[in-house]
């Protein structure tokens, strides 16, 4: 059953103001990220229309995608904080006290928490429509990725956060919510280019505590199978495990084909297919690298790391493979940075600054025909927040990046 959505019936009124930025779309490249980035939506720019639960956290871009009809869509969340728990909510008392000291407004009125939203661009990302609701679950929800399958089906992956935190299992009042999990994954499908969307389909978690994801772009194999990487936790265990899900029917059904574990965490995994057909996975918190030669069923750990041991925590990675096999990793490591590998992930460049003024946490990307990368990310991990979009390209020497204006394809 398809649920009607105003995803494409929205009357587009794209703002010509881009955070005060004047774009020169005739330029071959731009000098700085501040010149290149576009503010899509924020607490103080192109703000969503008010709804119960909306504060100043407009963030966590799930990703940007070109729909079959050619327009760009960026999916993101909007709420009041890092997680926008719905009411009633229950946070473990000591954790609640610490979060309140950190400024988390845990008594914020939000009957359904935050919600999944989208913006649309008709000019290749230069200007954007006002945010509209994609889905509002009765619990806090937000998009993790958006992906167009080869047959034109568009998939949007959502995470739904329970209204409790800090406990080893769900408190009694919450045991009937999302299977008693702390976080559960859902998938929505559109077969008409985003005009209508299915109701979110819940995915059975490989763990009994939670399953999460963040912005990792799915991979579609030559045989049509779609792979999506998530991570999960088993109740009572301190470490996180990775999972690879597969769909062979454009997202109608999903099964877990692999569970990946080590002594440390497999957290926020990013997945990509290399030029030689192997799959590569990179994970938080240390940039660990894994390879699969059997389409994601089994994985071998590599001694390689994207970042040096002991450096800042490596968060929310995205992986892109260019036509010559160059692998590009983009992640938050104190701030938003890029790493380049010319040998399929065995060795990596030092971190190249992308936006040192922003926290980053990038969402899934779009690779253009000229091999420029269109990337959404956020300014902060707390309110007030804003979502940026930037277009960058790895230089010919494969040892740096350049910024390109949005608004041209």
C-alpha cells in the first residue's frame, strides 16, 4: 500500500538566497569551502514550518539523491536536539543529570519527537525548497540514506529511536515499542519517482538491543542485489557489531547476510564496491578496513587504517570510488576531512581538510558524471544547527581536493 506524500506535489519556491552566498557558476573552481557550500536548511535559514517538537536542531542529513525525473532531494531530520526523544520519555537518572548539564532540553514538548524531512532542488543544488515532512513516526525518527535503484525505485532508510535511554533493556512502559529495541531500522519505497511512498517497513534486528545506521550509501551489485551496512548491539555486550543486509527485489524484502565482529566496535560502517569487484568496508572509531570477495557474505580484516592509531575518533565515514579506482573517504575526525587511497585502501593520505569550521557527520553522497562529489553535512552535533551541501572533486594528481560551484552538472 502506498501512502500519499507531498514529496513531488510540493509547489517549489526555492530560495535564491544561499546563506548570503553569491555563486559564480562559470568558475572552474572555488578557493574555499565557505565559497562553495550552500546552506540547505537551518535553525535560522530556510527553517521548517513549526511543528510540535521542533526546536533548533535541523540536522543529520541522511543523504542527497537525484530522482529519476532529474531533481535533487536531500533528506534530513528536524527536532530539538542530538536525539529528539518523543514523549513520554525516560532517561536513566544519572545520565539524565549529565545530559541536562550539557544543555540537552530533556523536558522539551515533543509528542512524537523529531521527524524525517526533505528539501528539493530544481537547479542542481544551488537553491532549495522549504523543508517538508517525509514521515513522522509516533517516536523520534530520522533518515539514514536515500538511494535510487537501477529500475527507478527510490529507497529511503529511516531509524526510529525509542523514548528511553541508559538502561540495559527497555523499561516496562516501553517494552511494546519497536519490539522493545532502543533503535530500529525501517525502509520506505517509492515506485513513482517520489510522488508517493510506502509506509515504513520495519526490519527485524540482528541484535536484541538496537540496530542503527548513519548515512552509508547502499551498493547495487551487477546482479541487481542491493547491500546496506548497519551496526547493532546485543543486550549485555559492550561492543558493537556490523551487519550487511541484502535485498534482491528493489527493497521489498531484506535479509542479513553477514555479521561482522571484533574486540572493538564496528560502528557506523561505510560500504563500497572497488574497481576489482571486491567490497570494502570502513568503520568508526578507528578507520578499520575490511574486504569481502563474496559479495558481502564473509569479511577479512586488513591491517590498514584510514587514520593513524591514537588520532581523533573517526566518525560517520562515507566511501566513494572514482573511475580509475581511487578510493575517497570522507568523515568527521574532529572536523570534516577527506582521505585518498590509490591502492584500494591499503594506504591512505593524511587527512585533507574539507570544512574545519563544521562538525560534519556527512550523509550519503552523489557522484556526478564529471566525478565531482556532492556531499551533505551539518555544522554541529547540537542545536542550533544547519545543513550544508558542497561539491568537491579530487584533483588529477590524486593528492588533494578542489571545490566546485553547485548549480551546474
